[in-house]
């Protein structure tokens, strides 16, 4: 996967993390981003995801800040994995 995220600068919140979920948003994992990225701009990310078994998955990404504040709703796509 690859893409861009950006947290609107509301209430002094700035993007400091890109979060990923493969389980309909029940759990989130931070994706590593370059150390020198600018949290006030669009942040480019790449990540590898391997499904654990066949099924339907909802893959989601969203920006967040260092305090754990989720500044934007997630962008999601459904993926069907077959054997």
C-alpha cells in the first residue's frame, strides 16, 4: 500500500503518525514514516500488509498526532482475499 495522509491543522494538532487498520478499525498500528517529514504537509507512506487467511478485510489509514488525537476520519477500502 502507499498513499498520502494529512491532518487538518485544527486546534494546533499536526500529523505525527500514520495509522493503519485491517480489522474494520478495531485496532490501529502506526506505520513508519520518514523522520524528517513535515507534519504540516501531506505525508507519503508505504506499508506492506499480508492477510492471515482468506476473507473480506477493510483496510484503513488515517493521520494522528503525538498525543494520540485522531484528527481525521479514516480512508478505507474493502479487499476480498481468496485461496
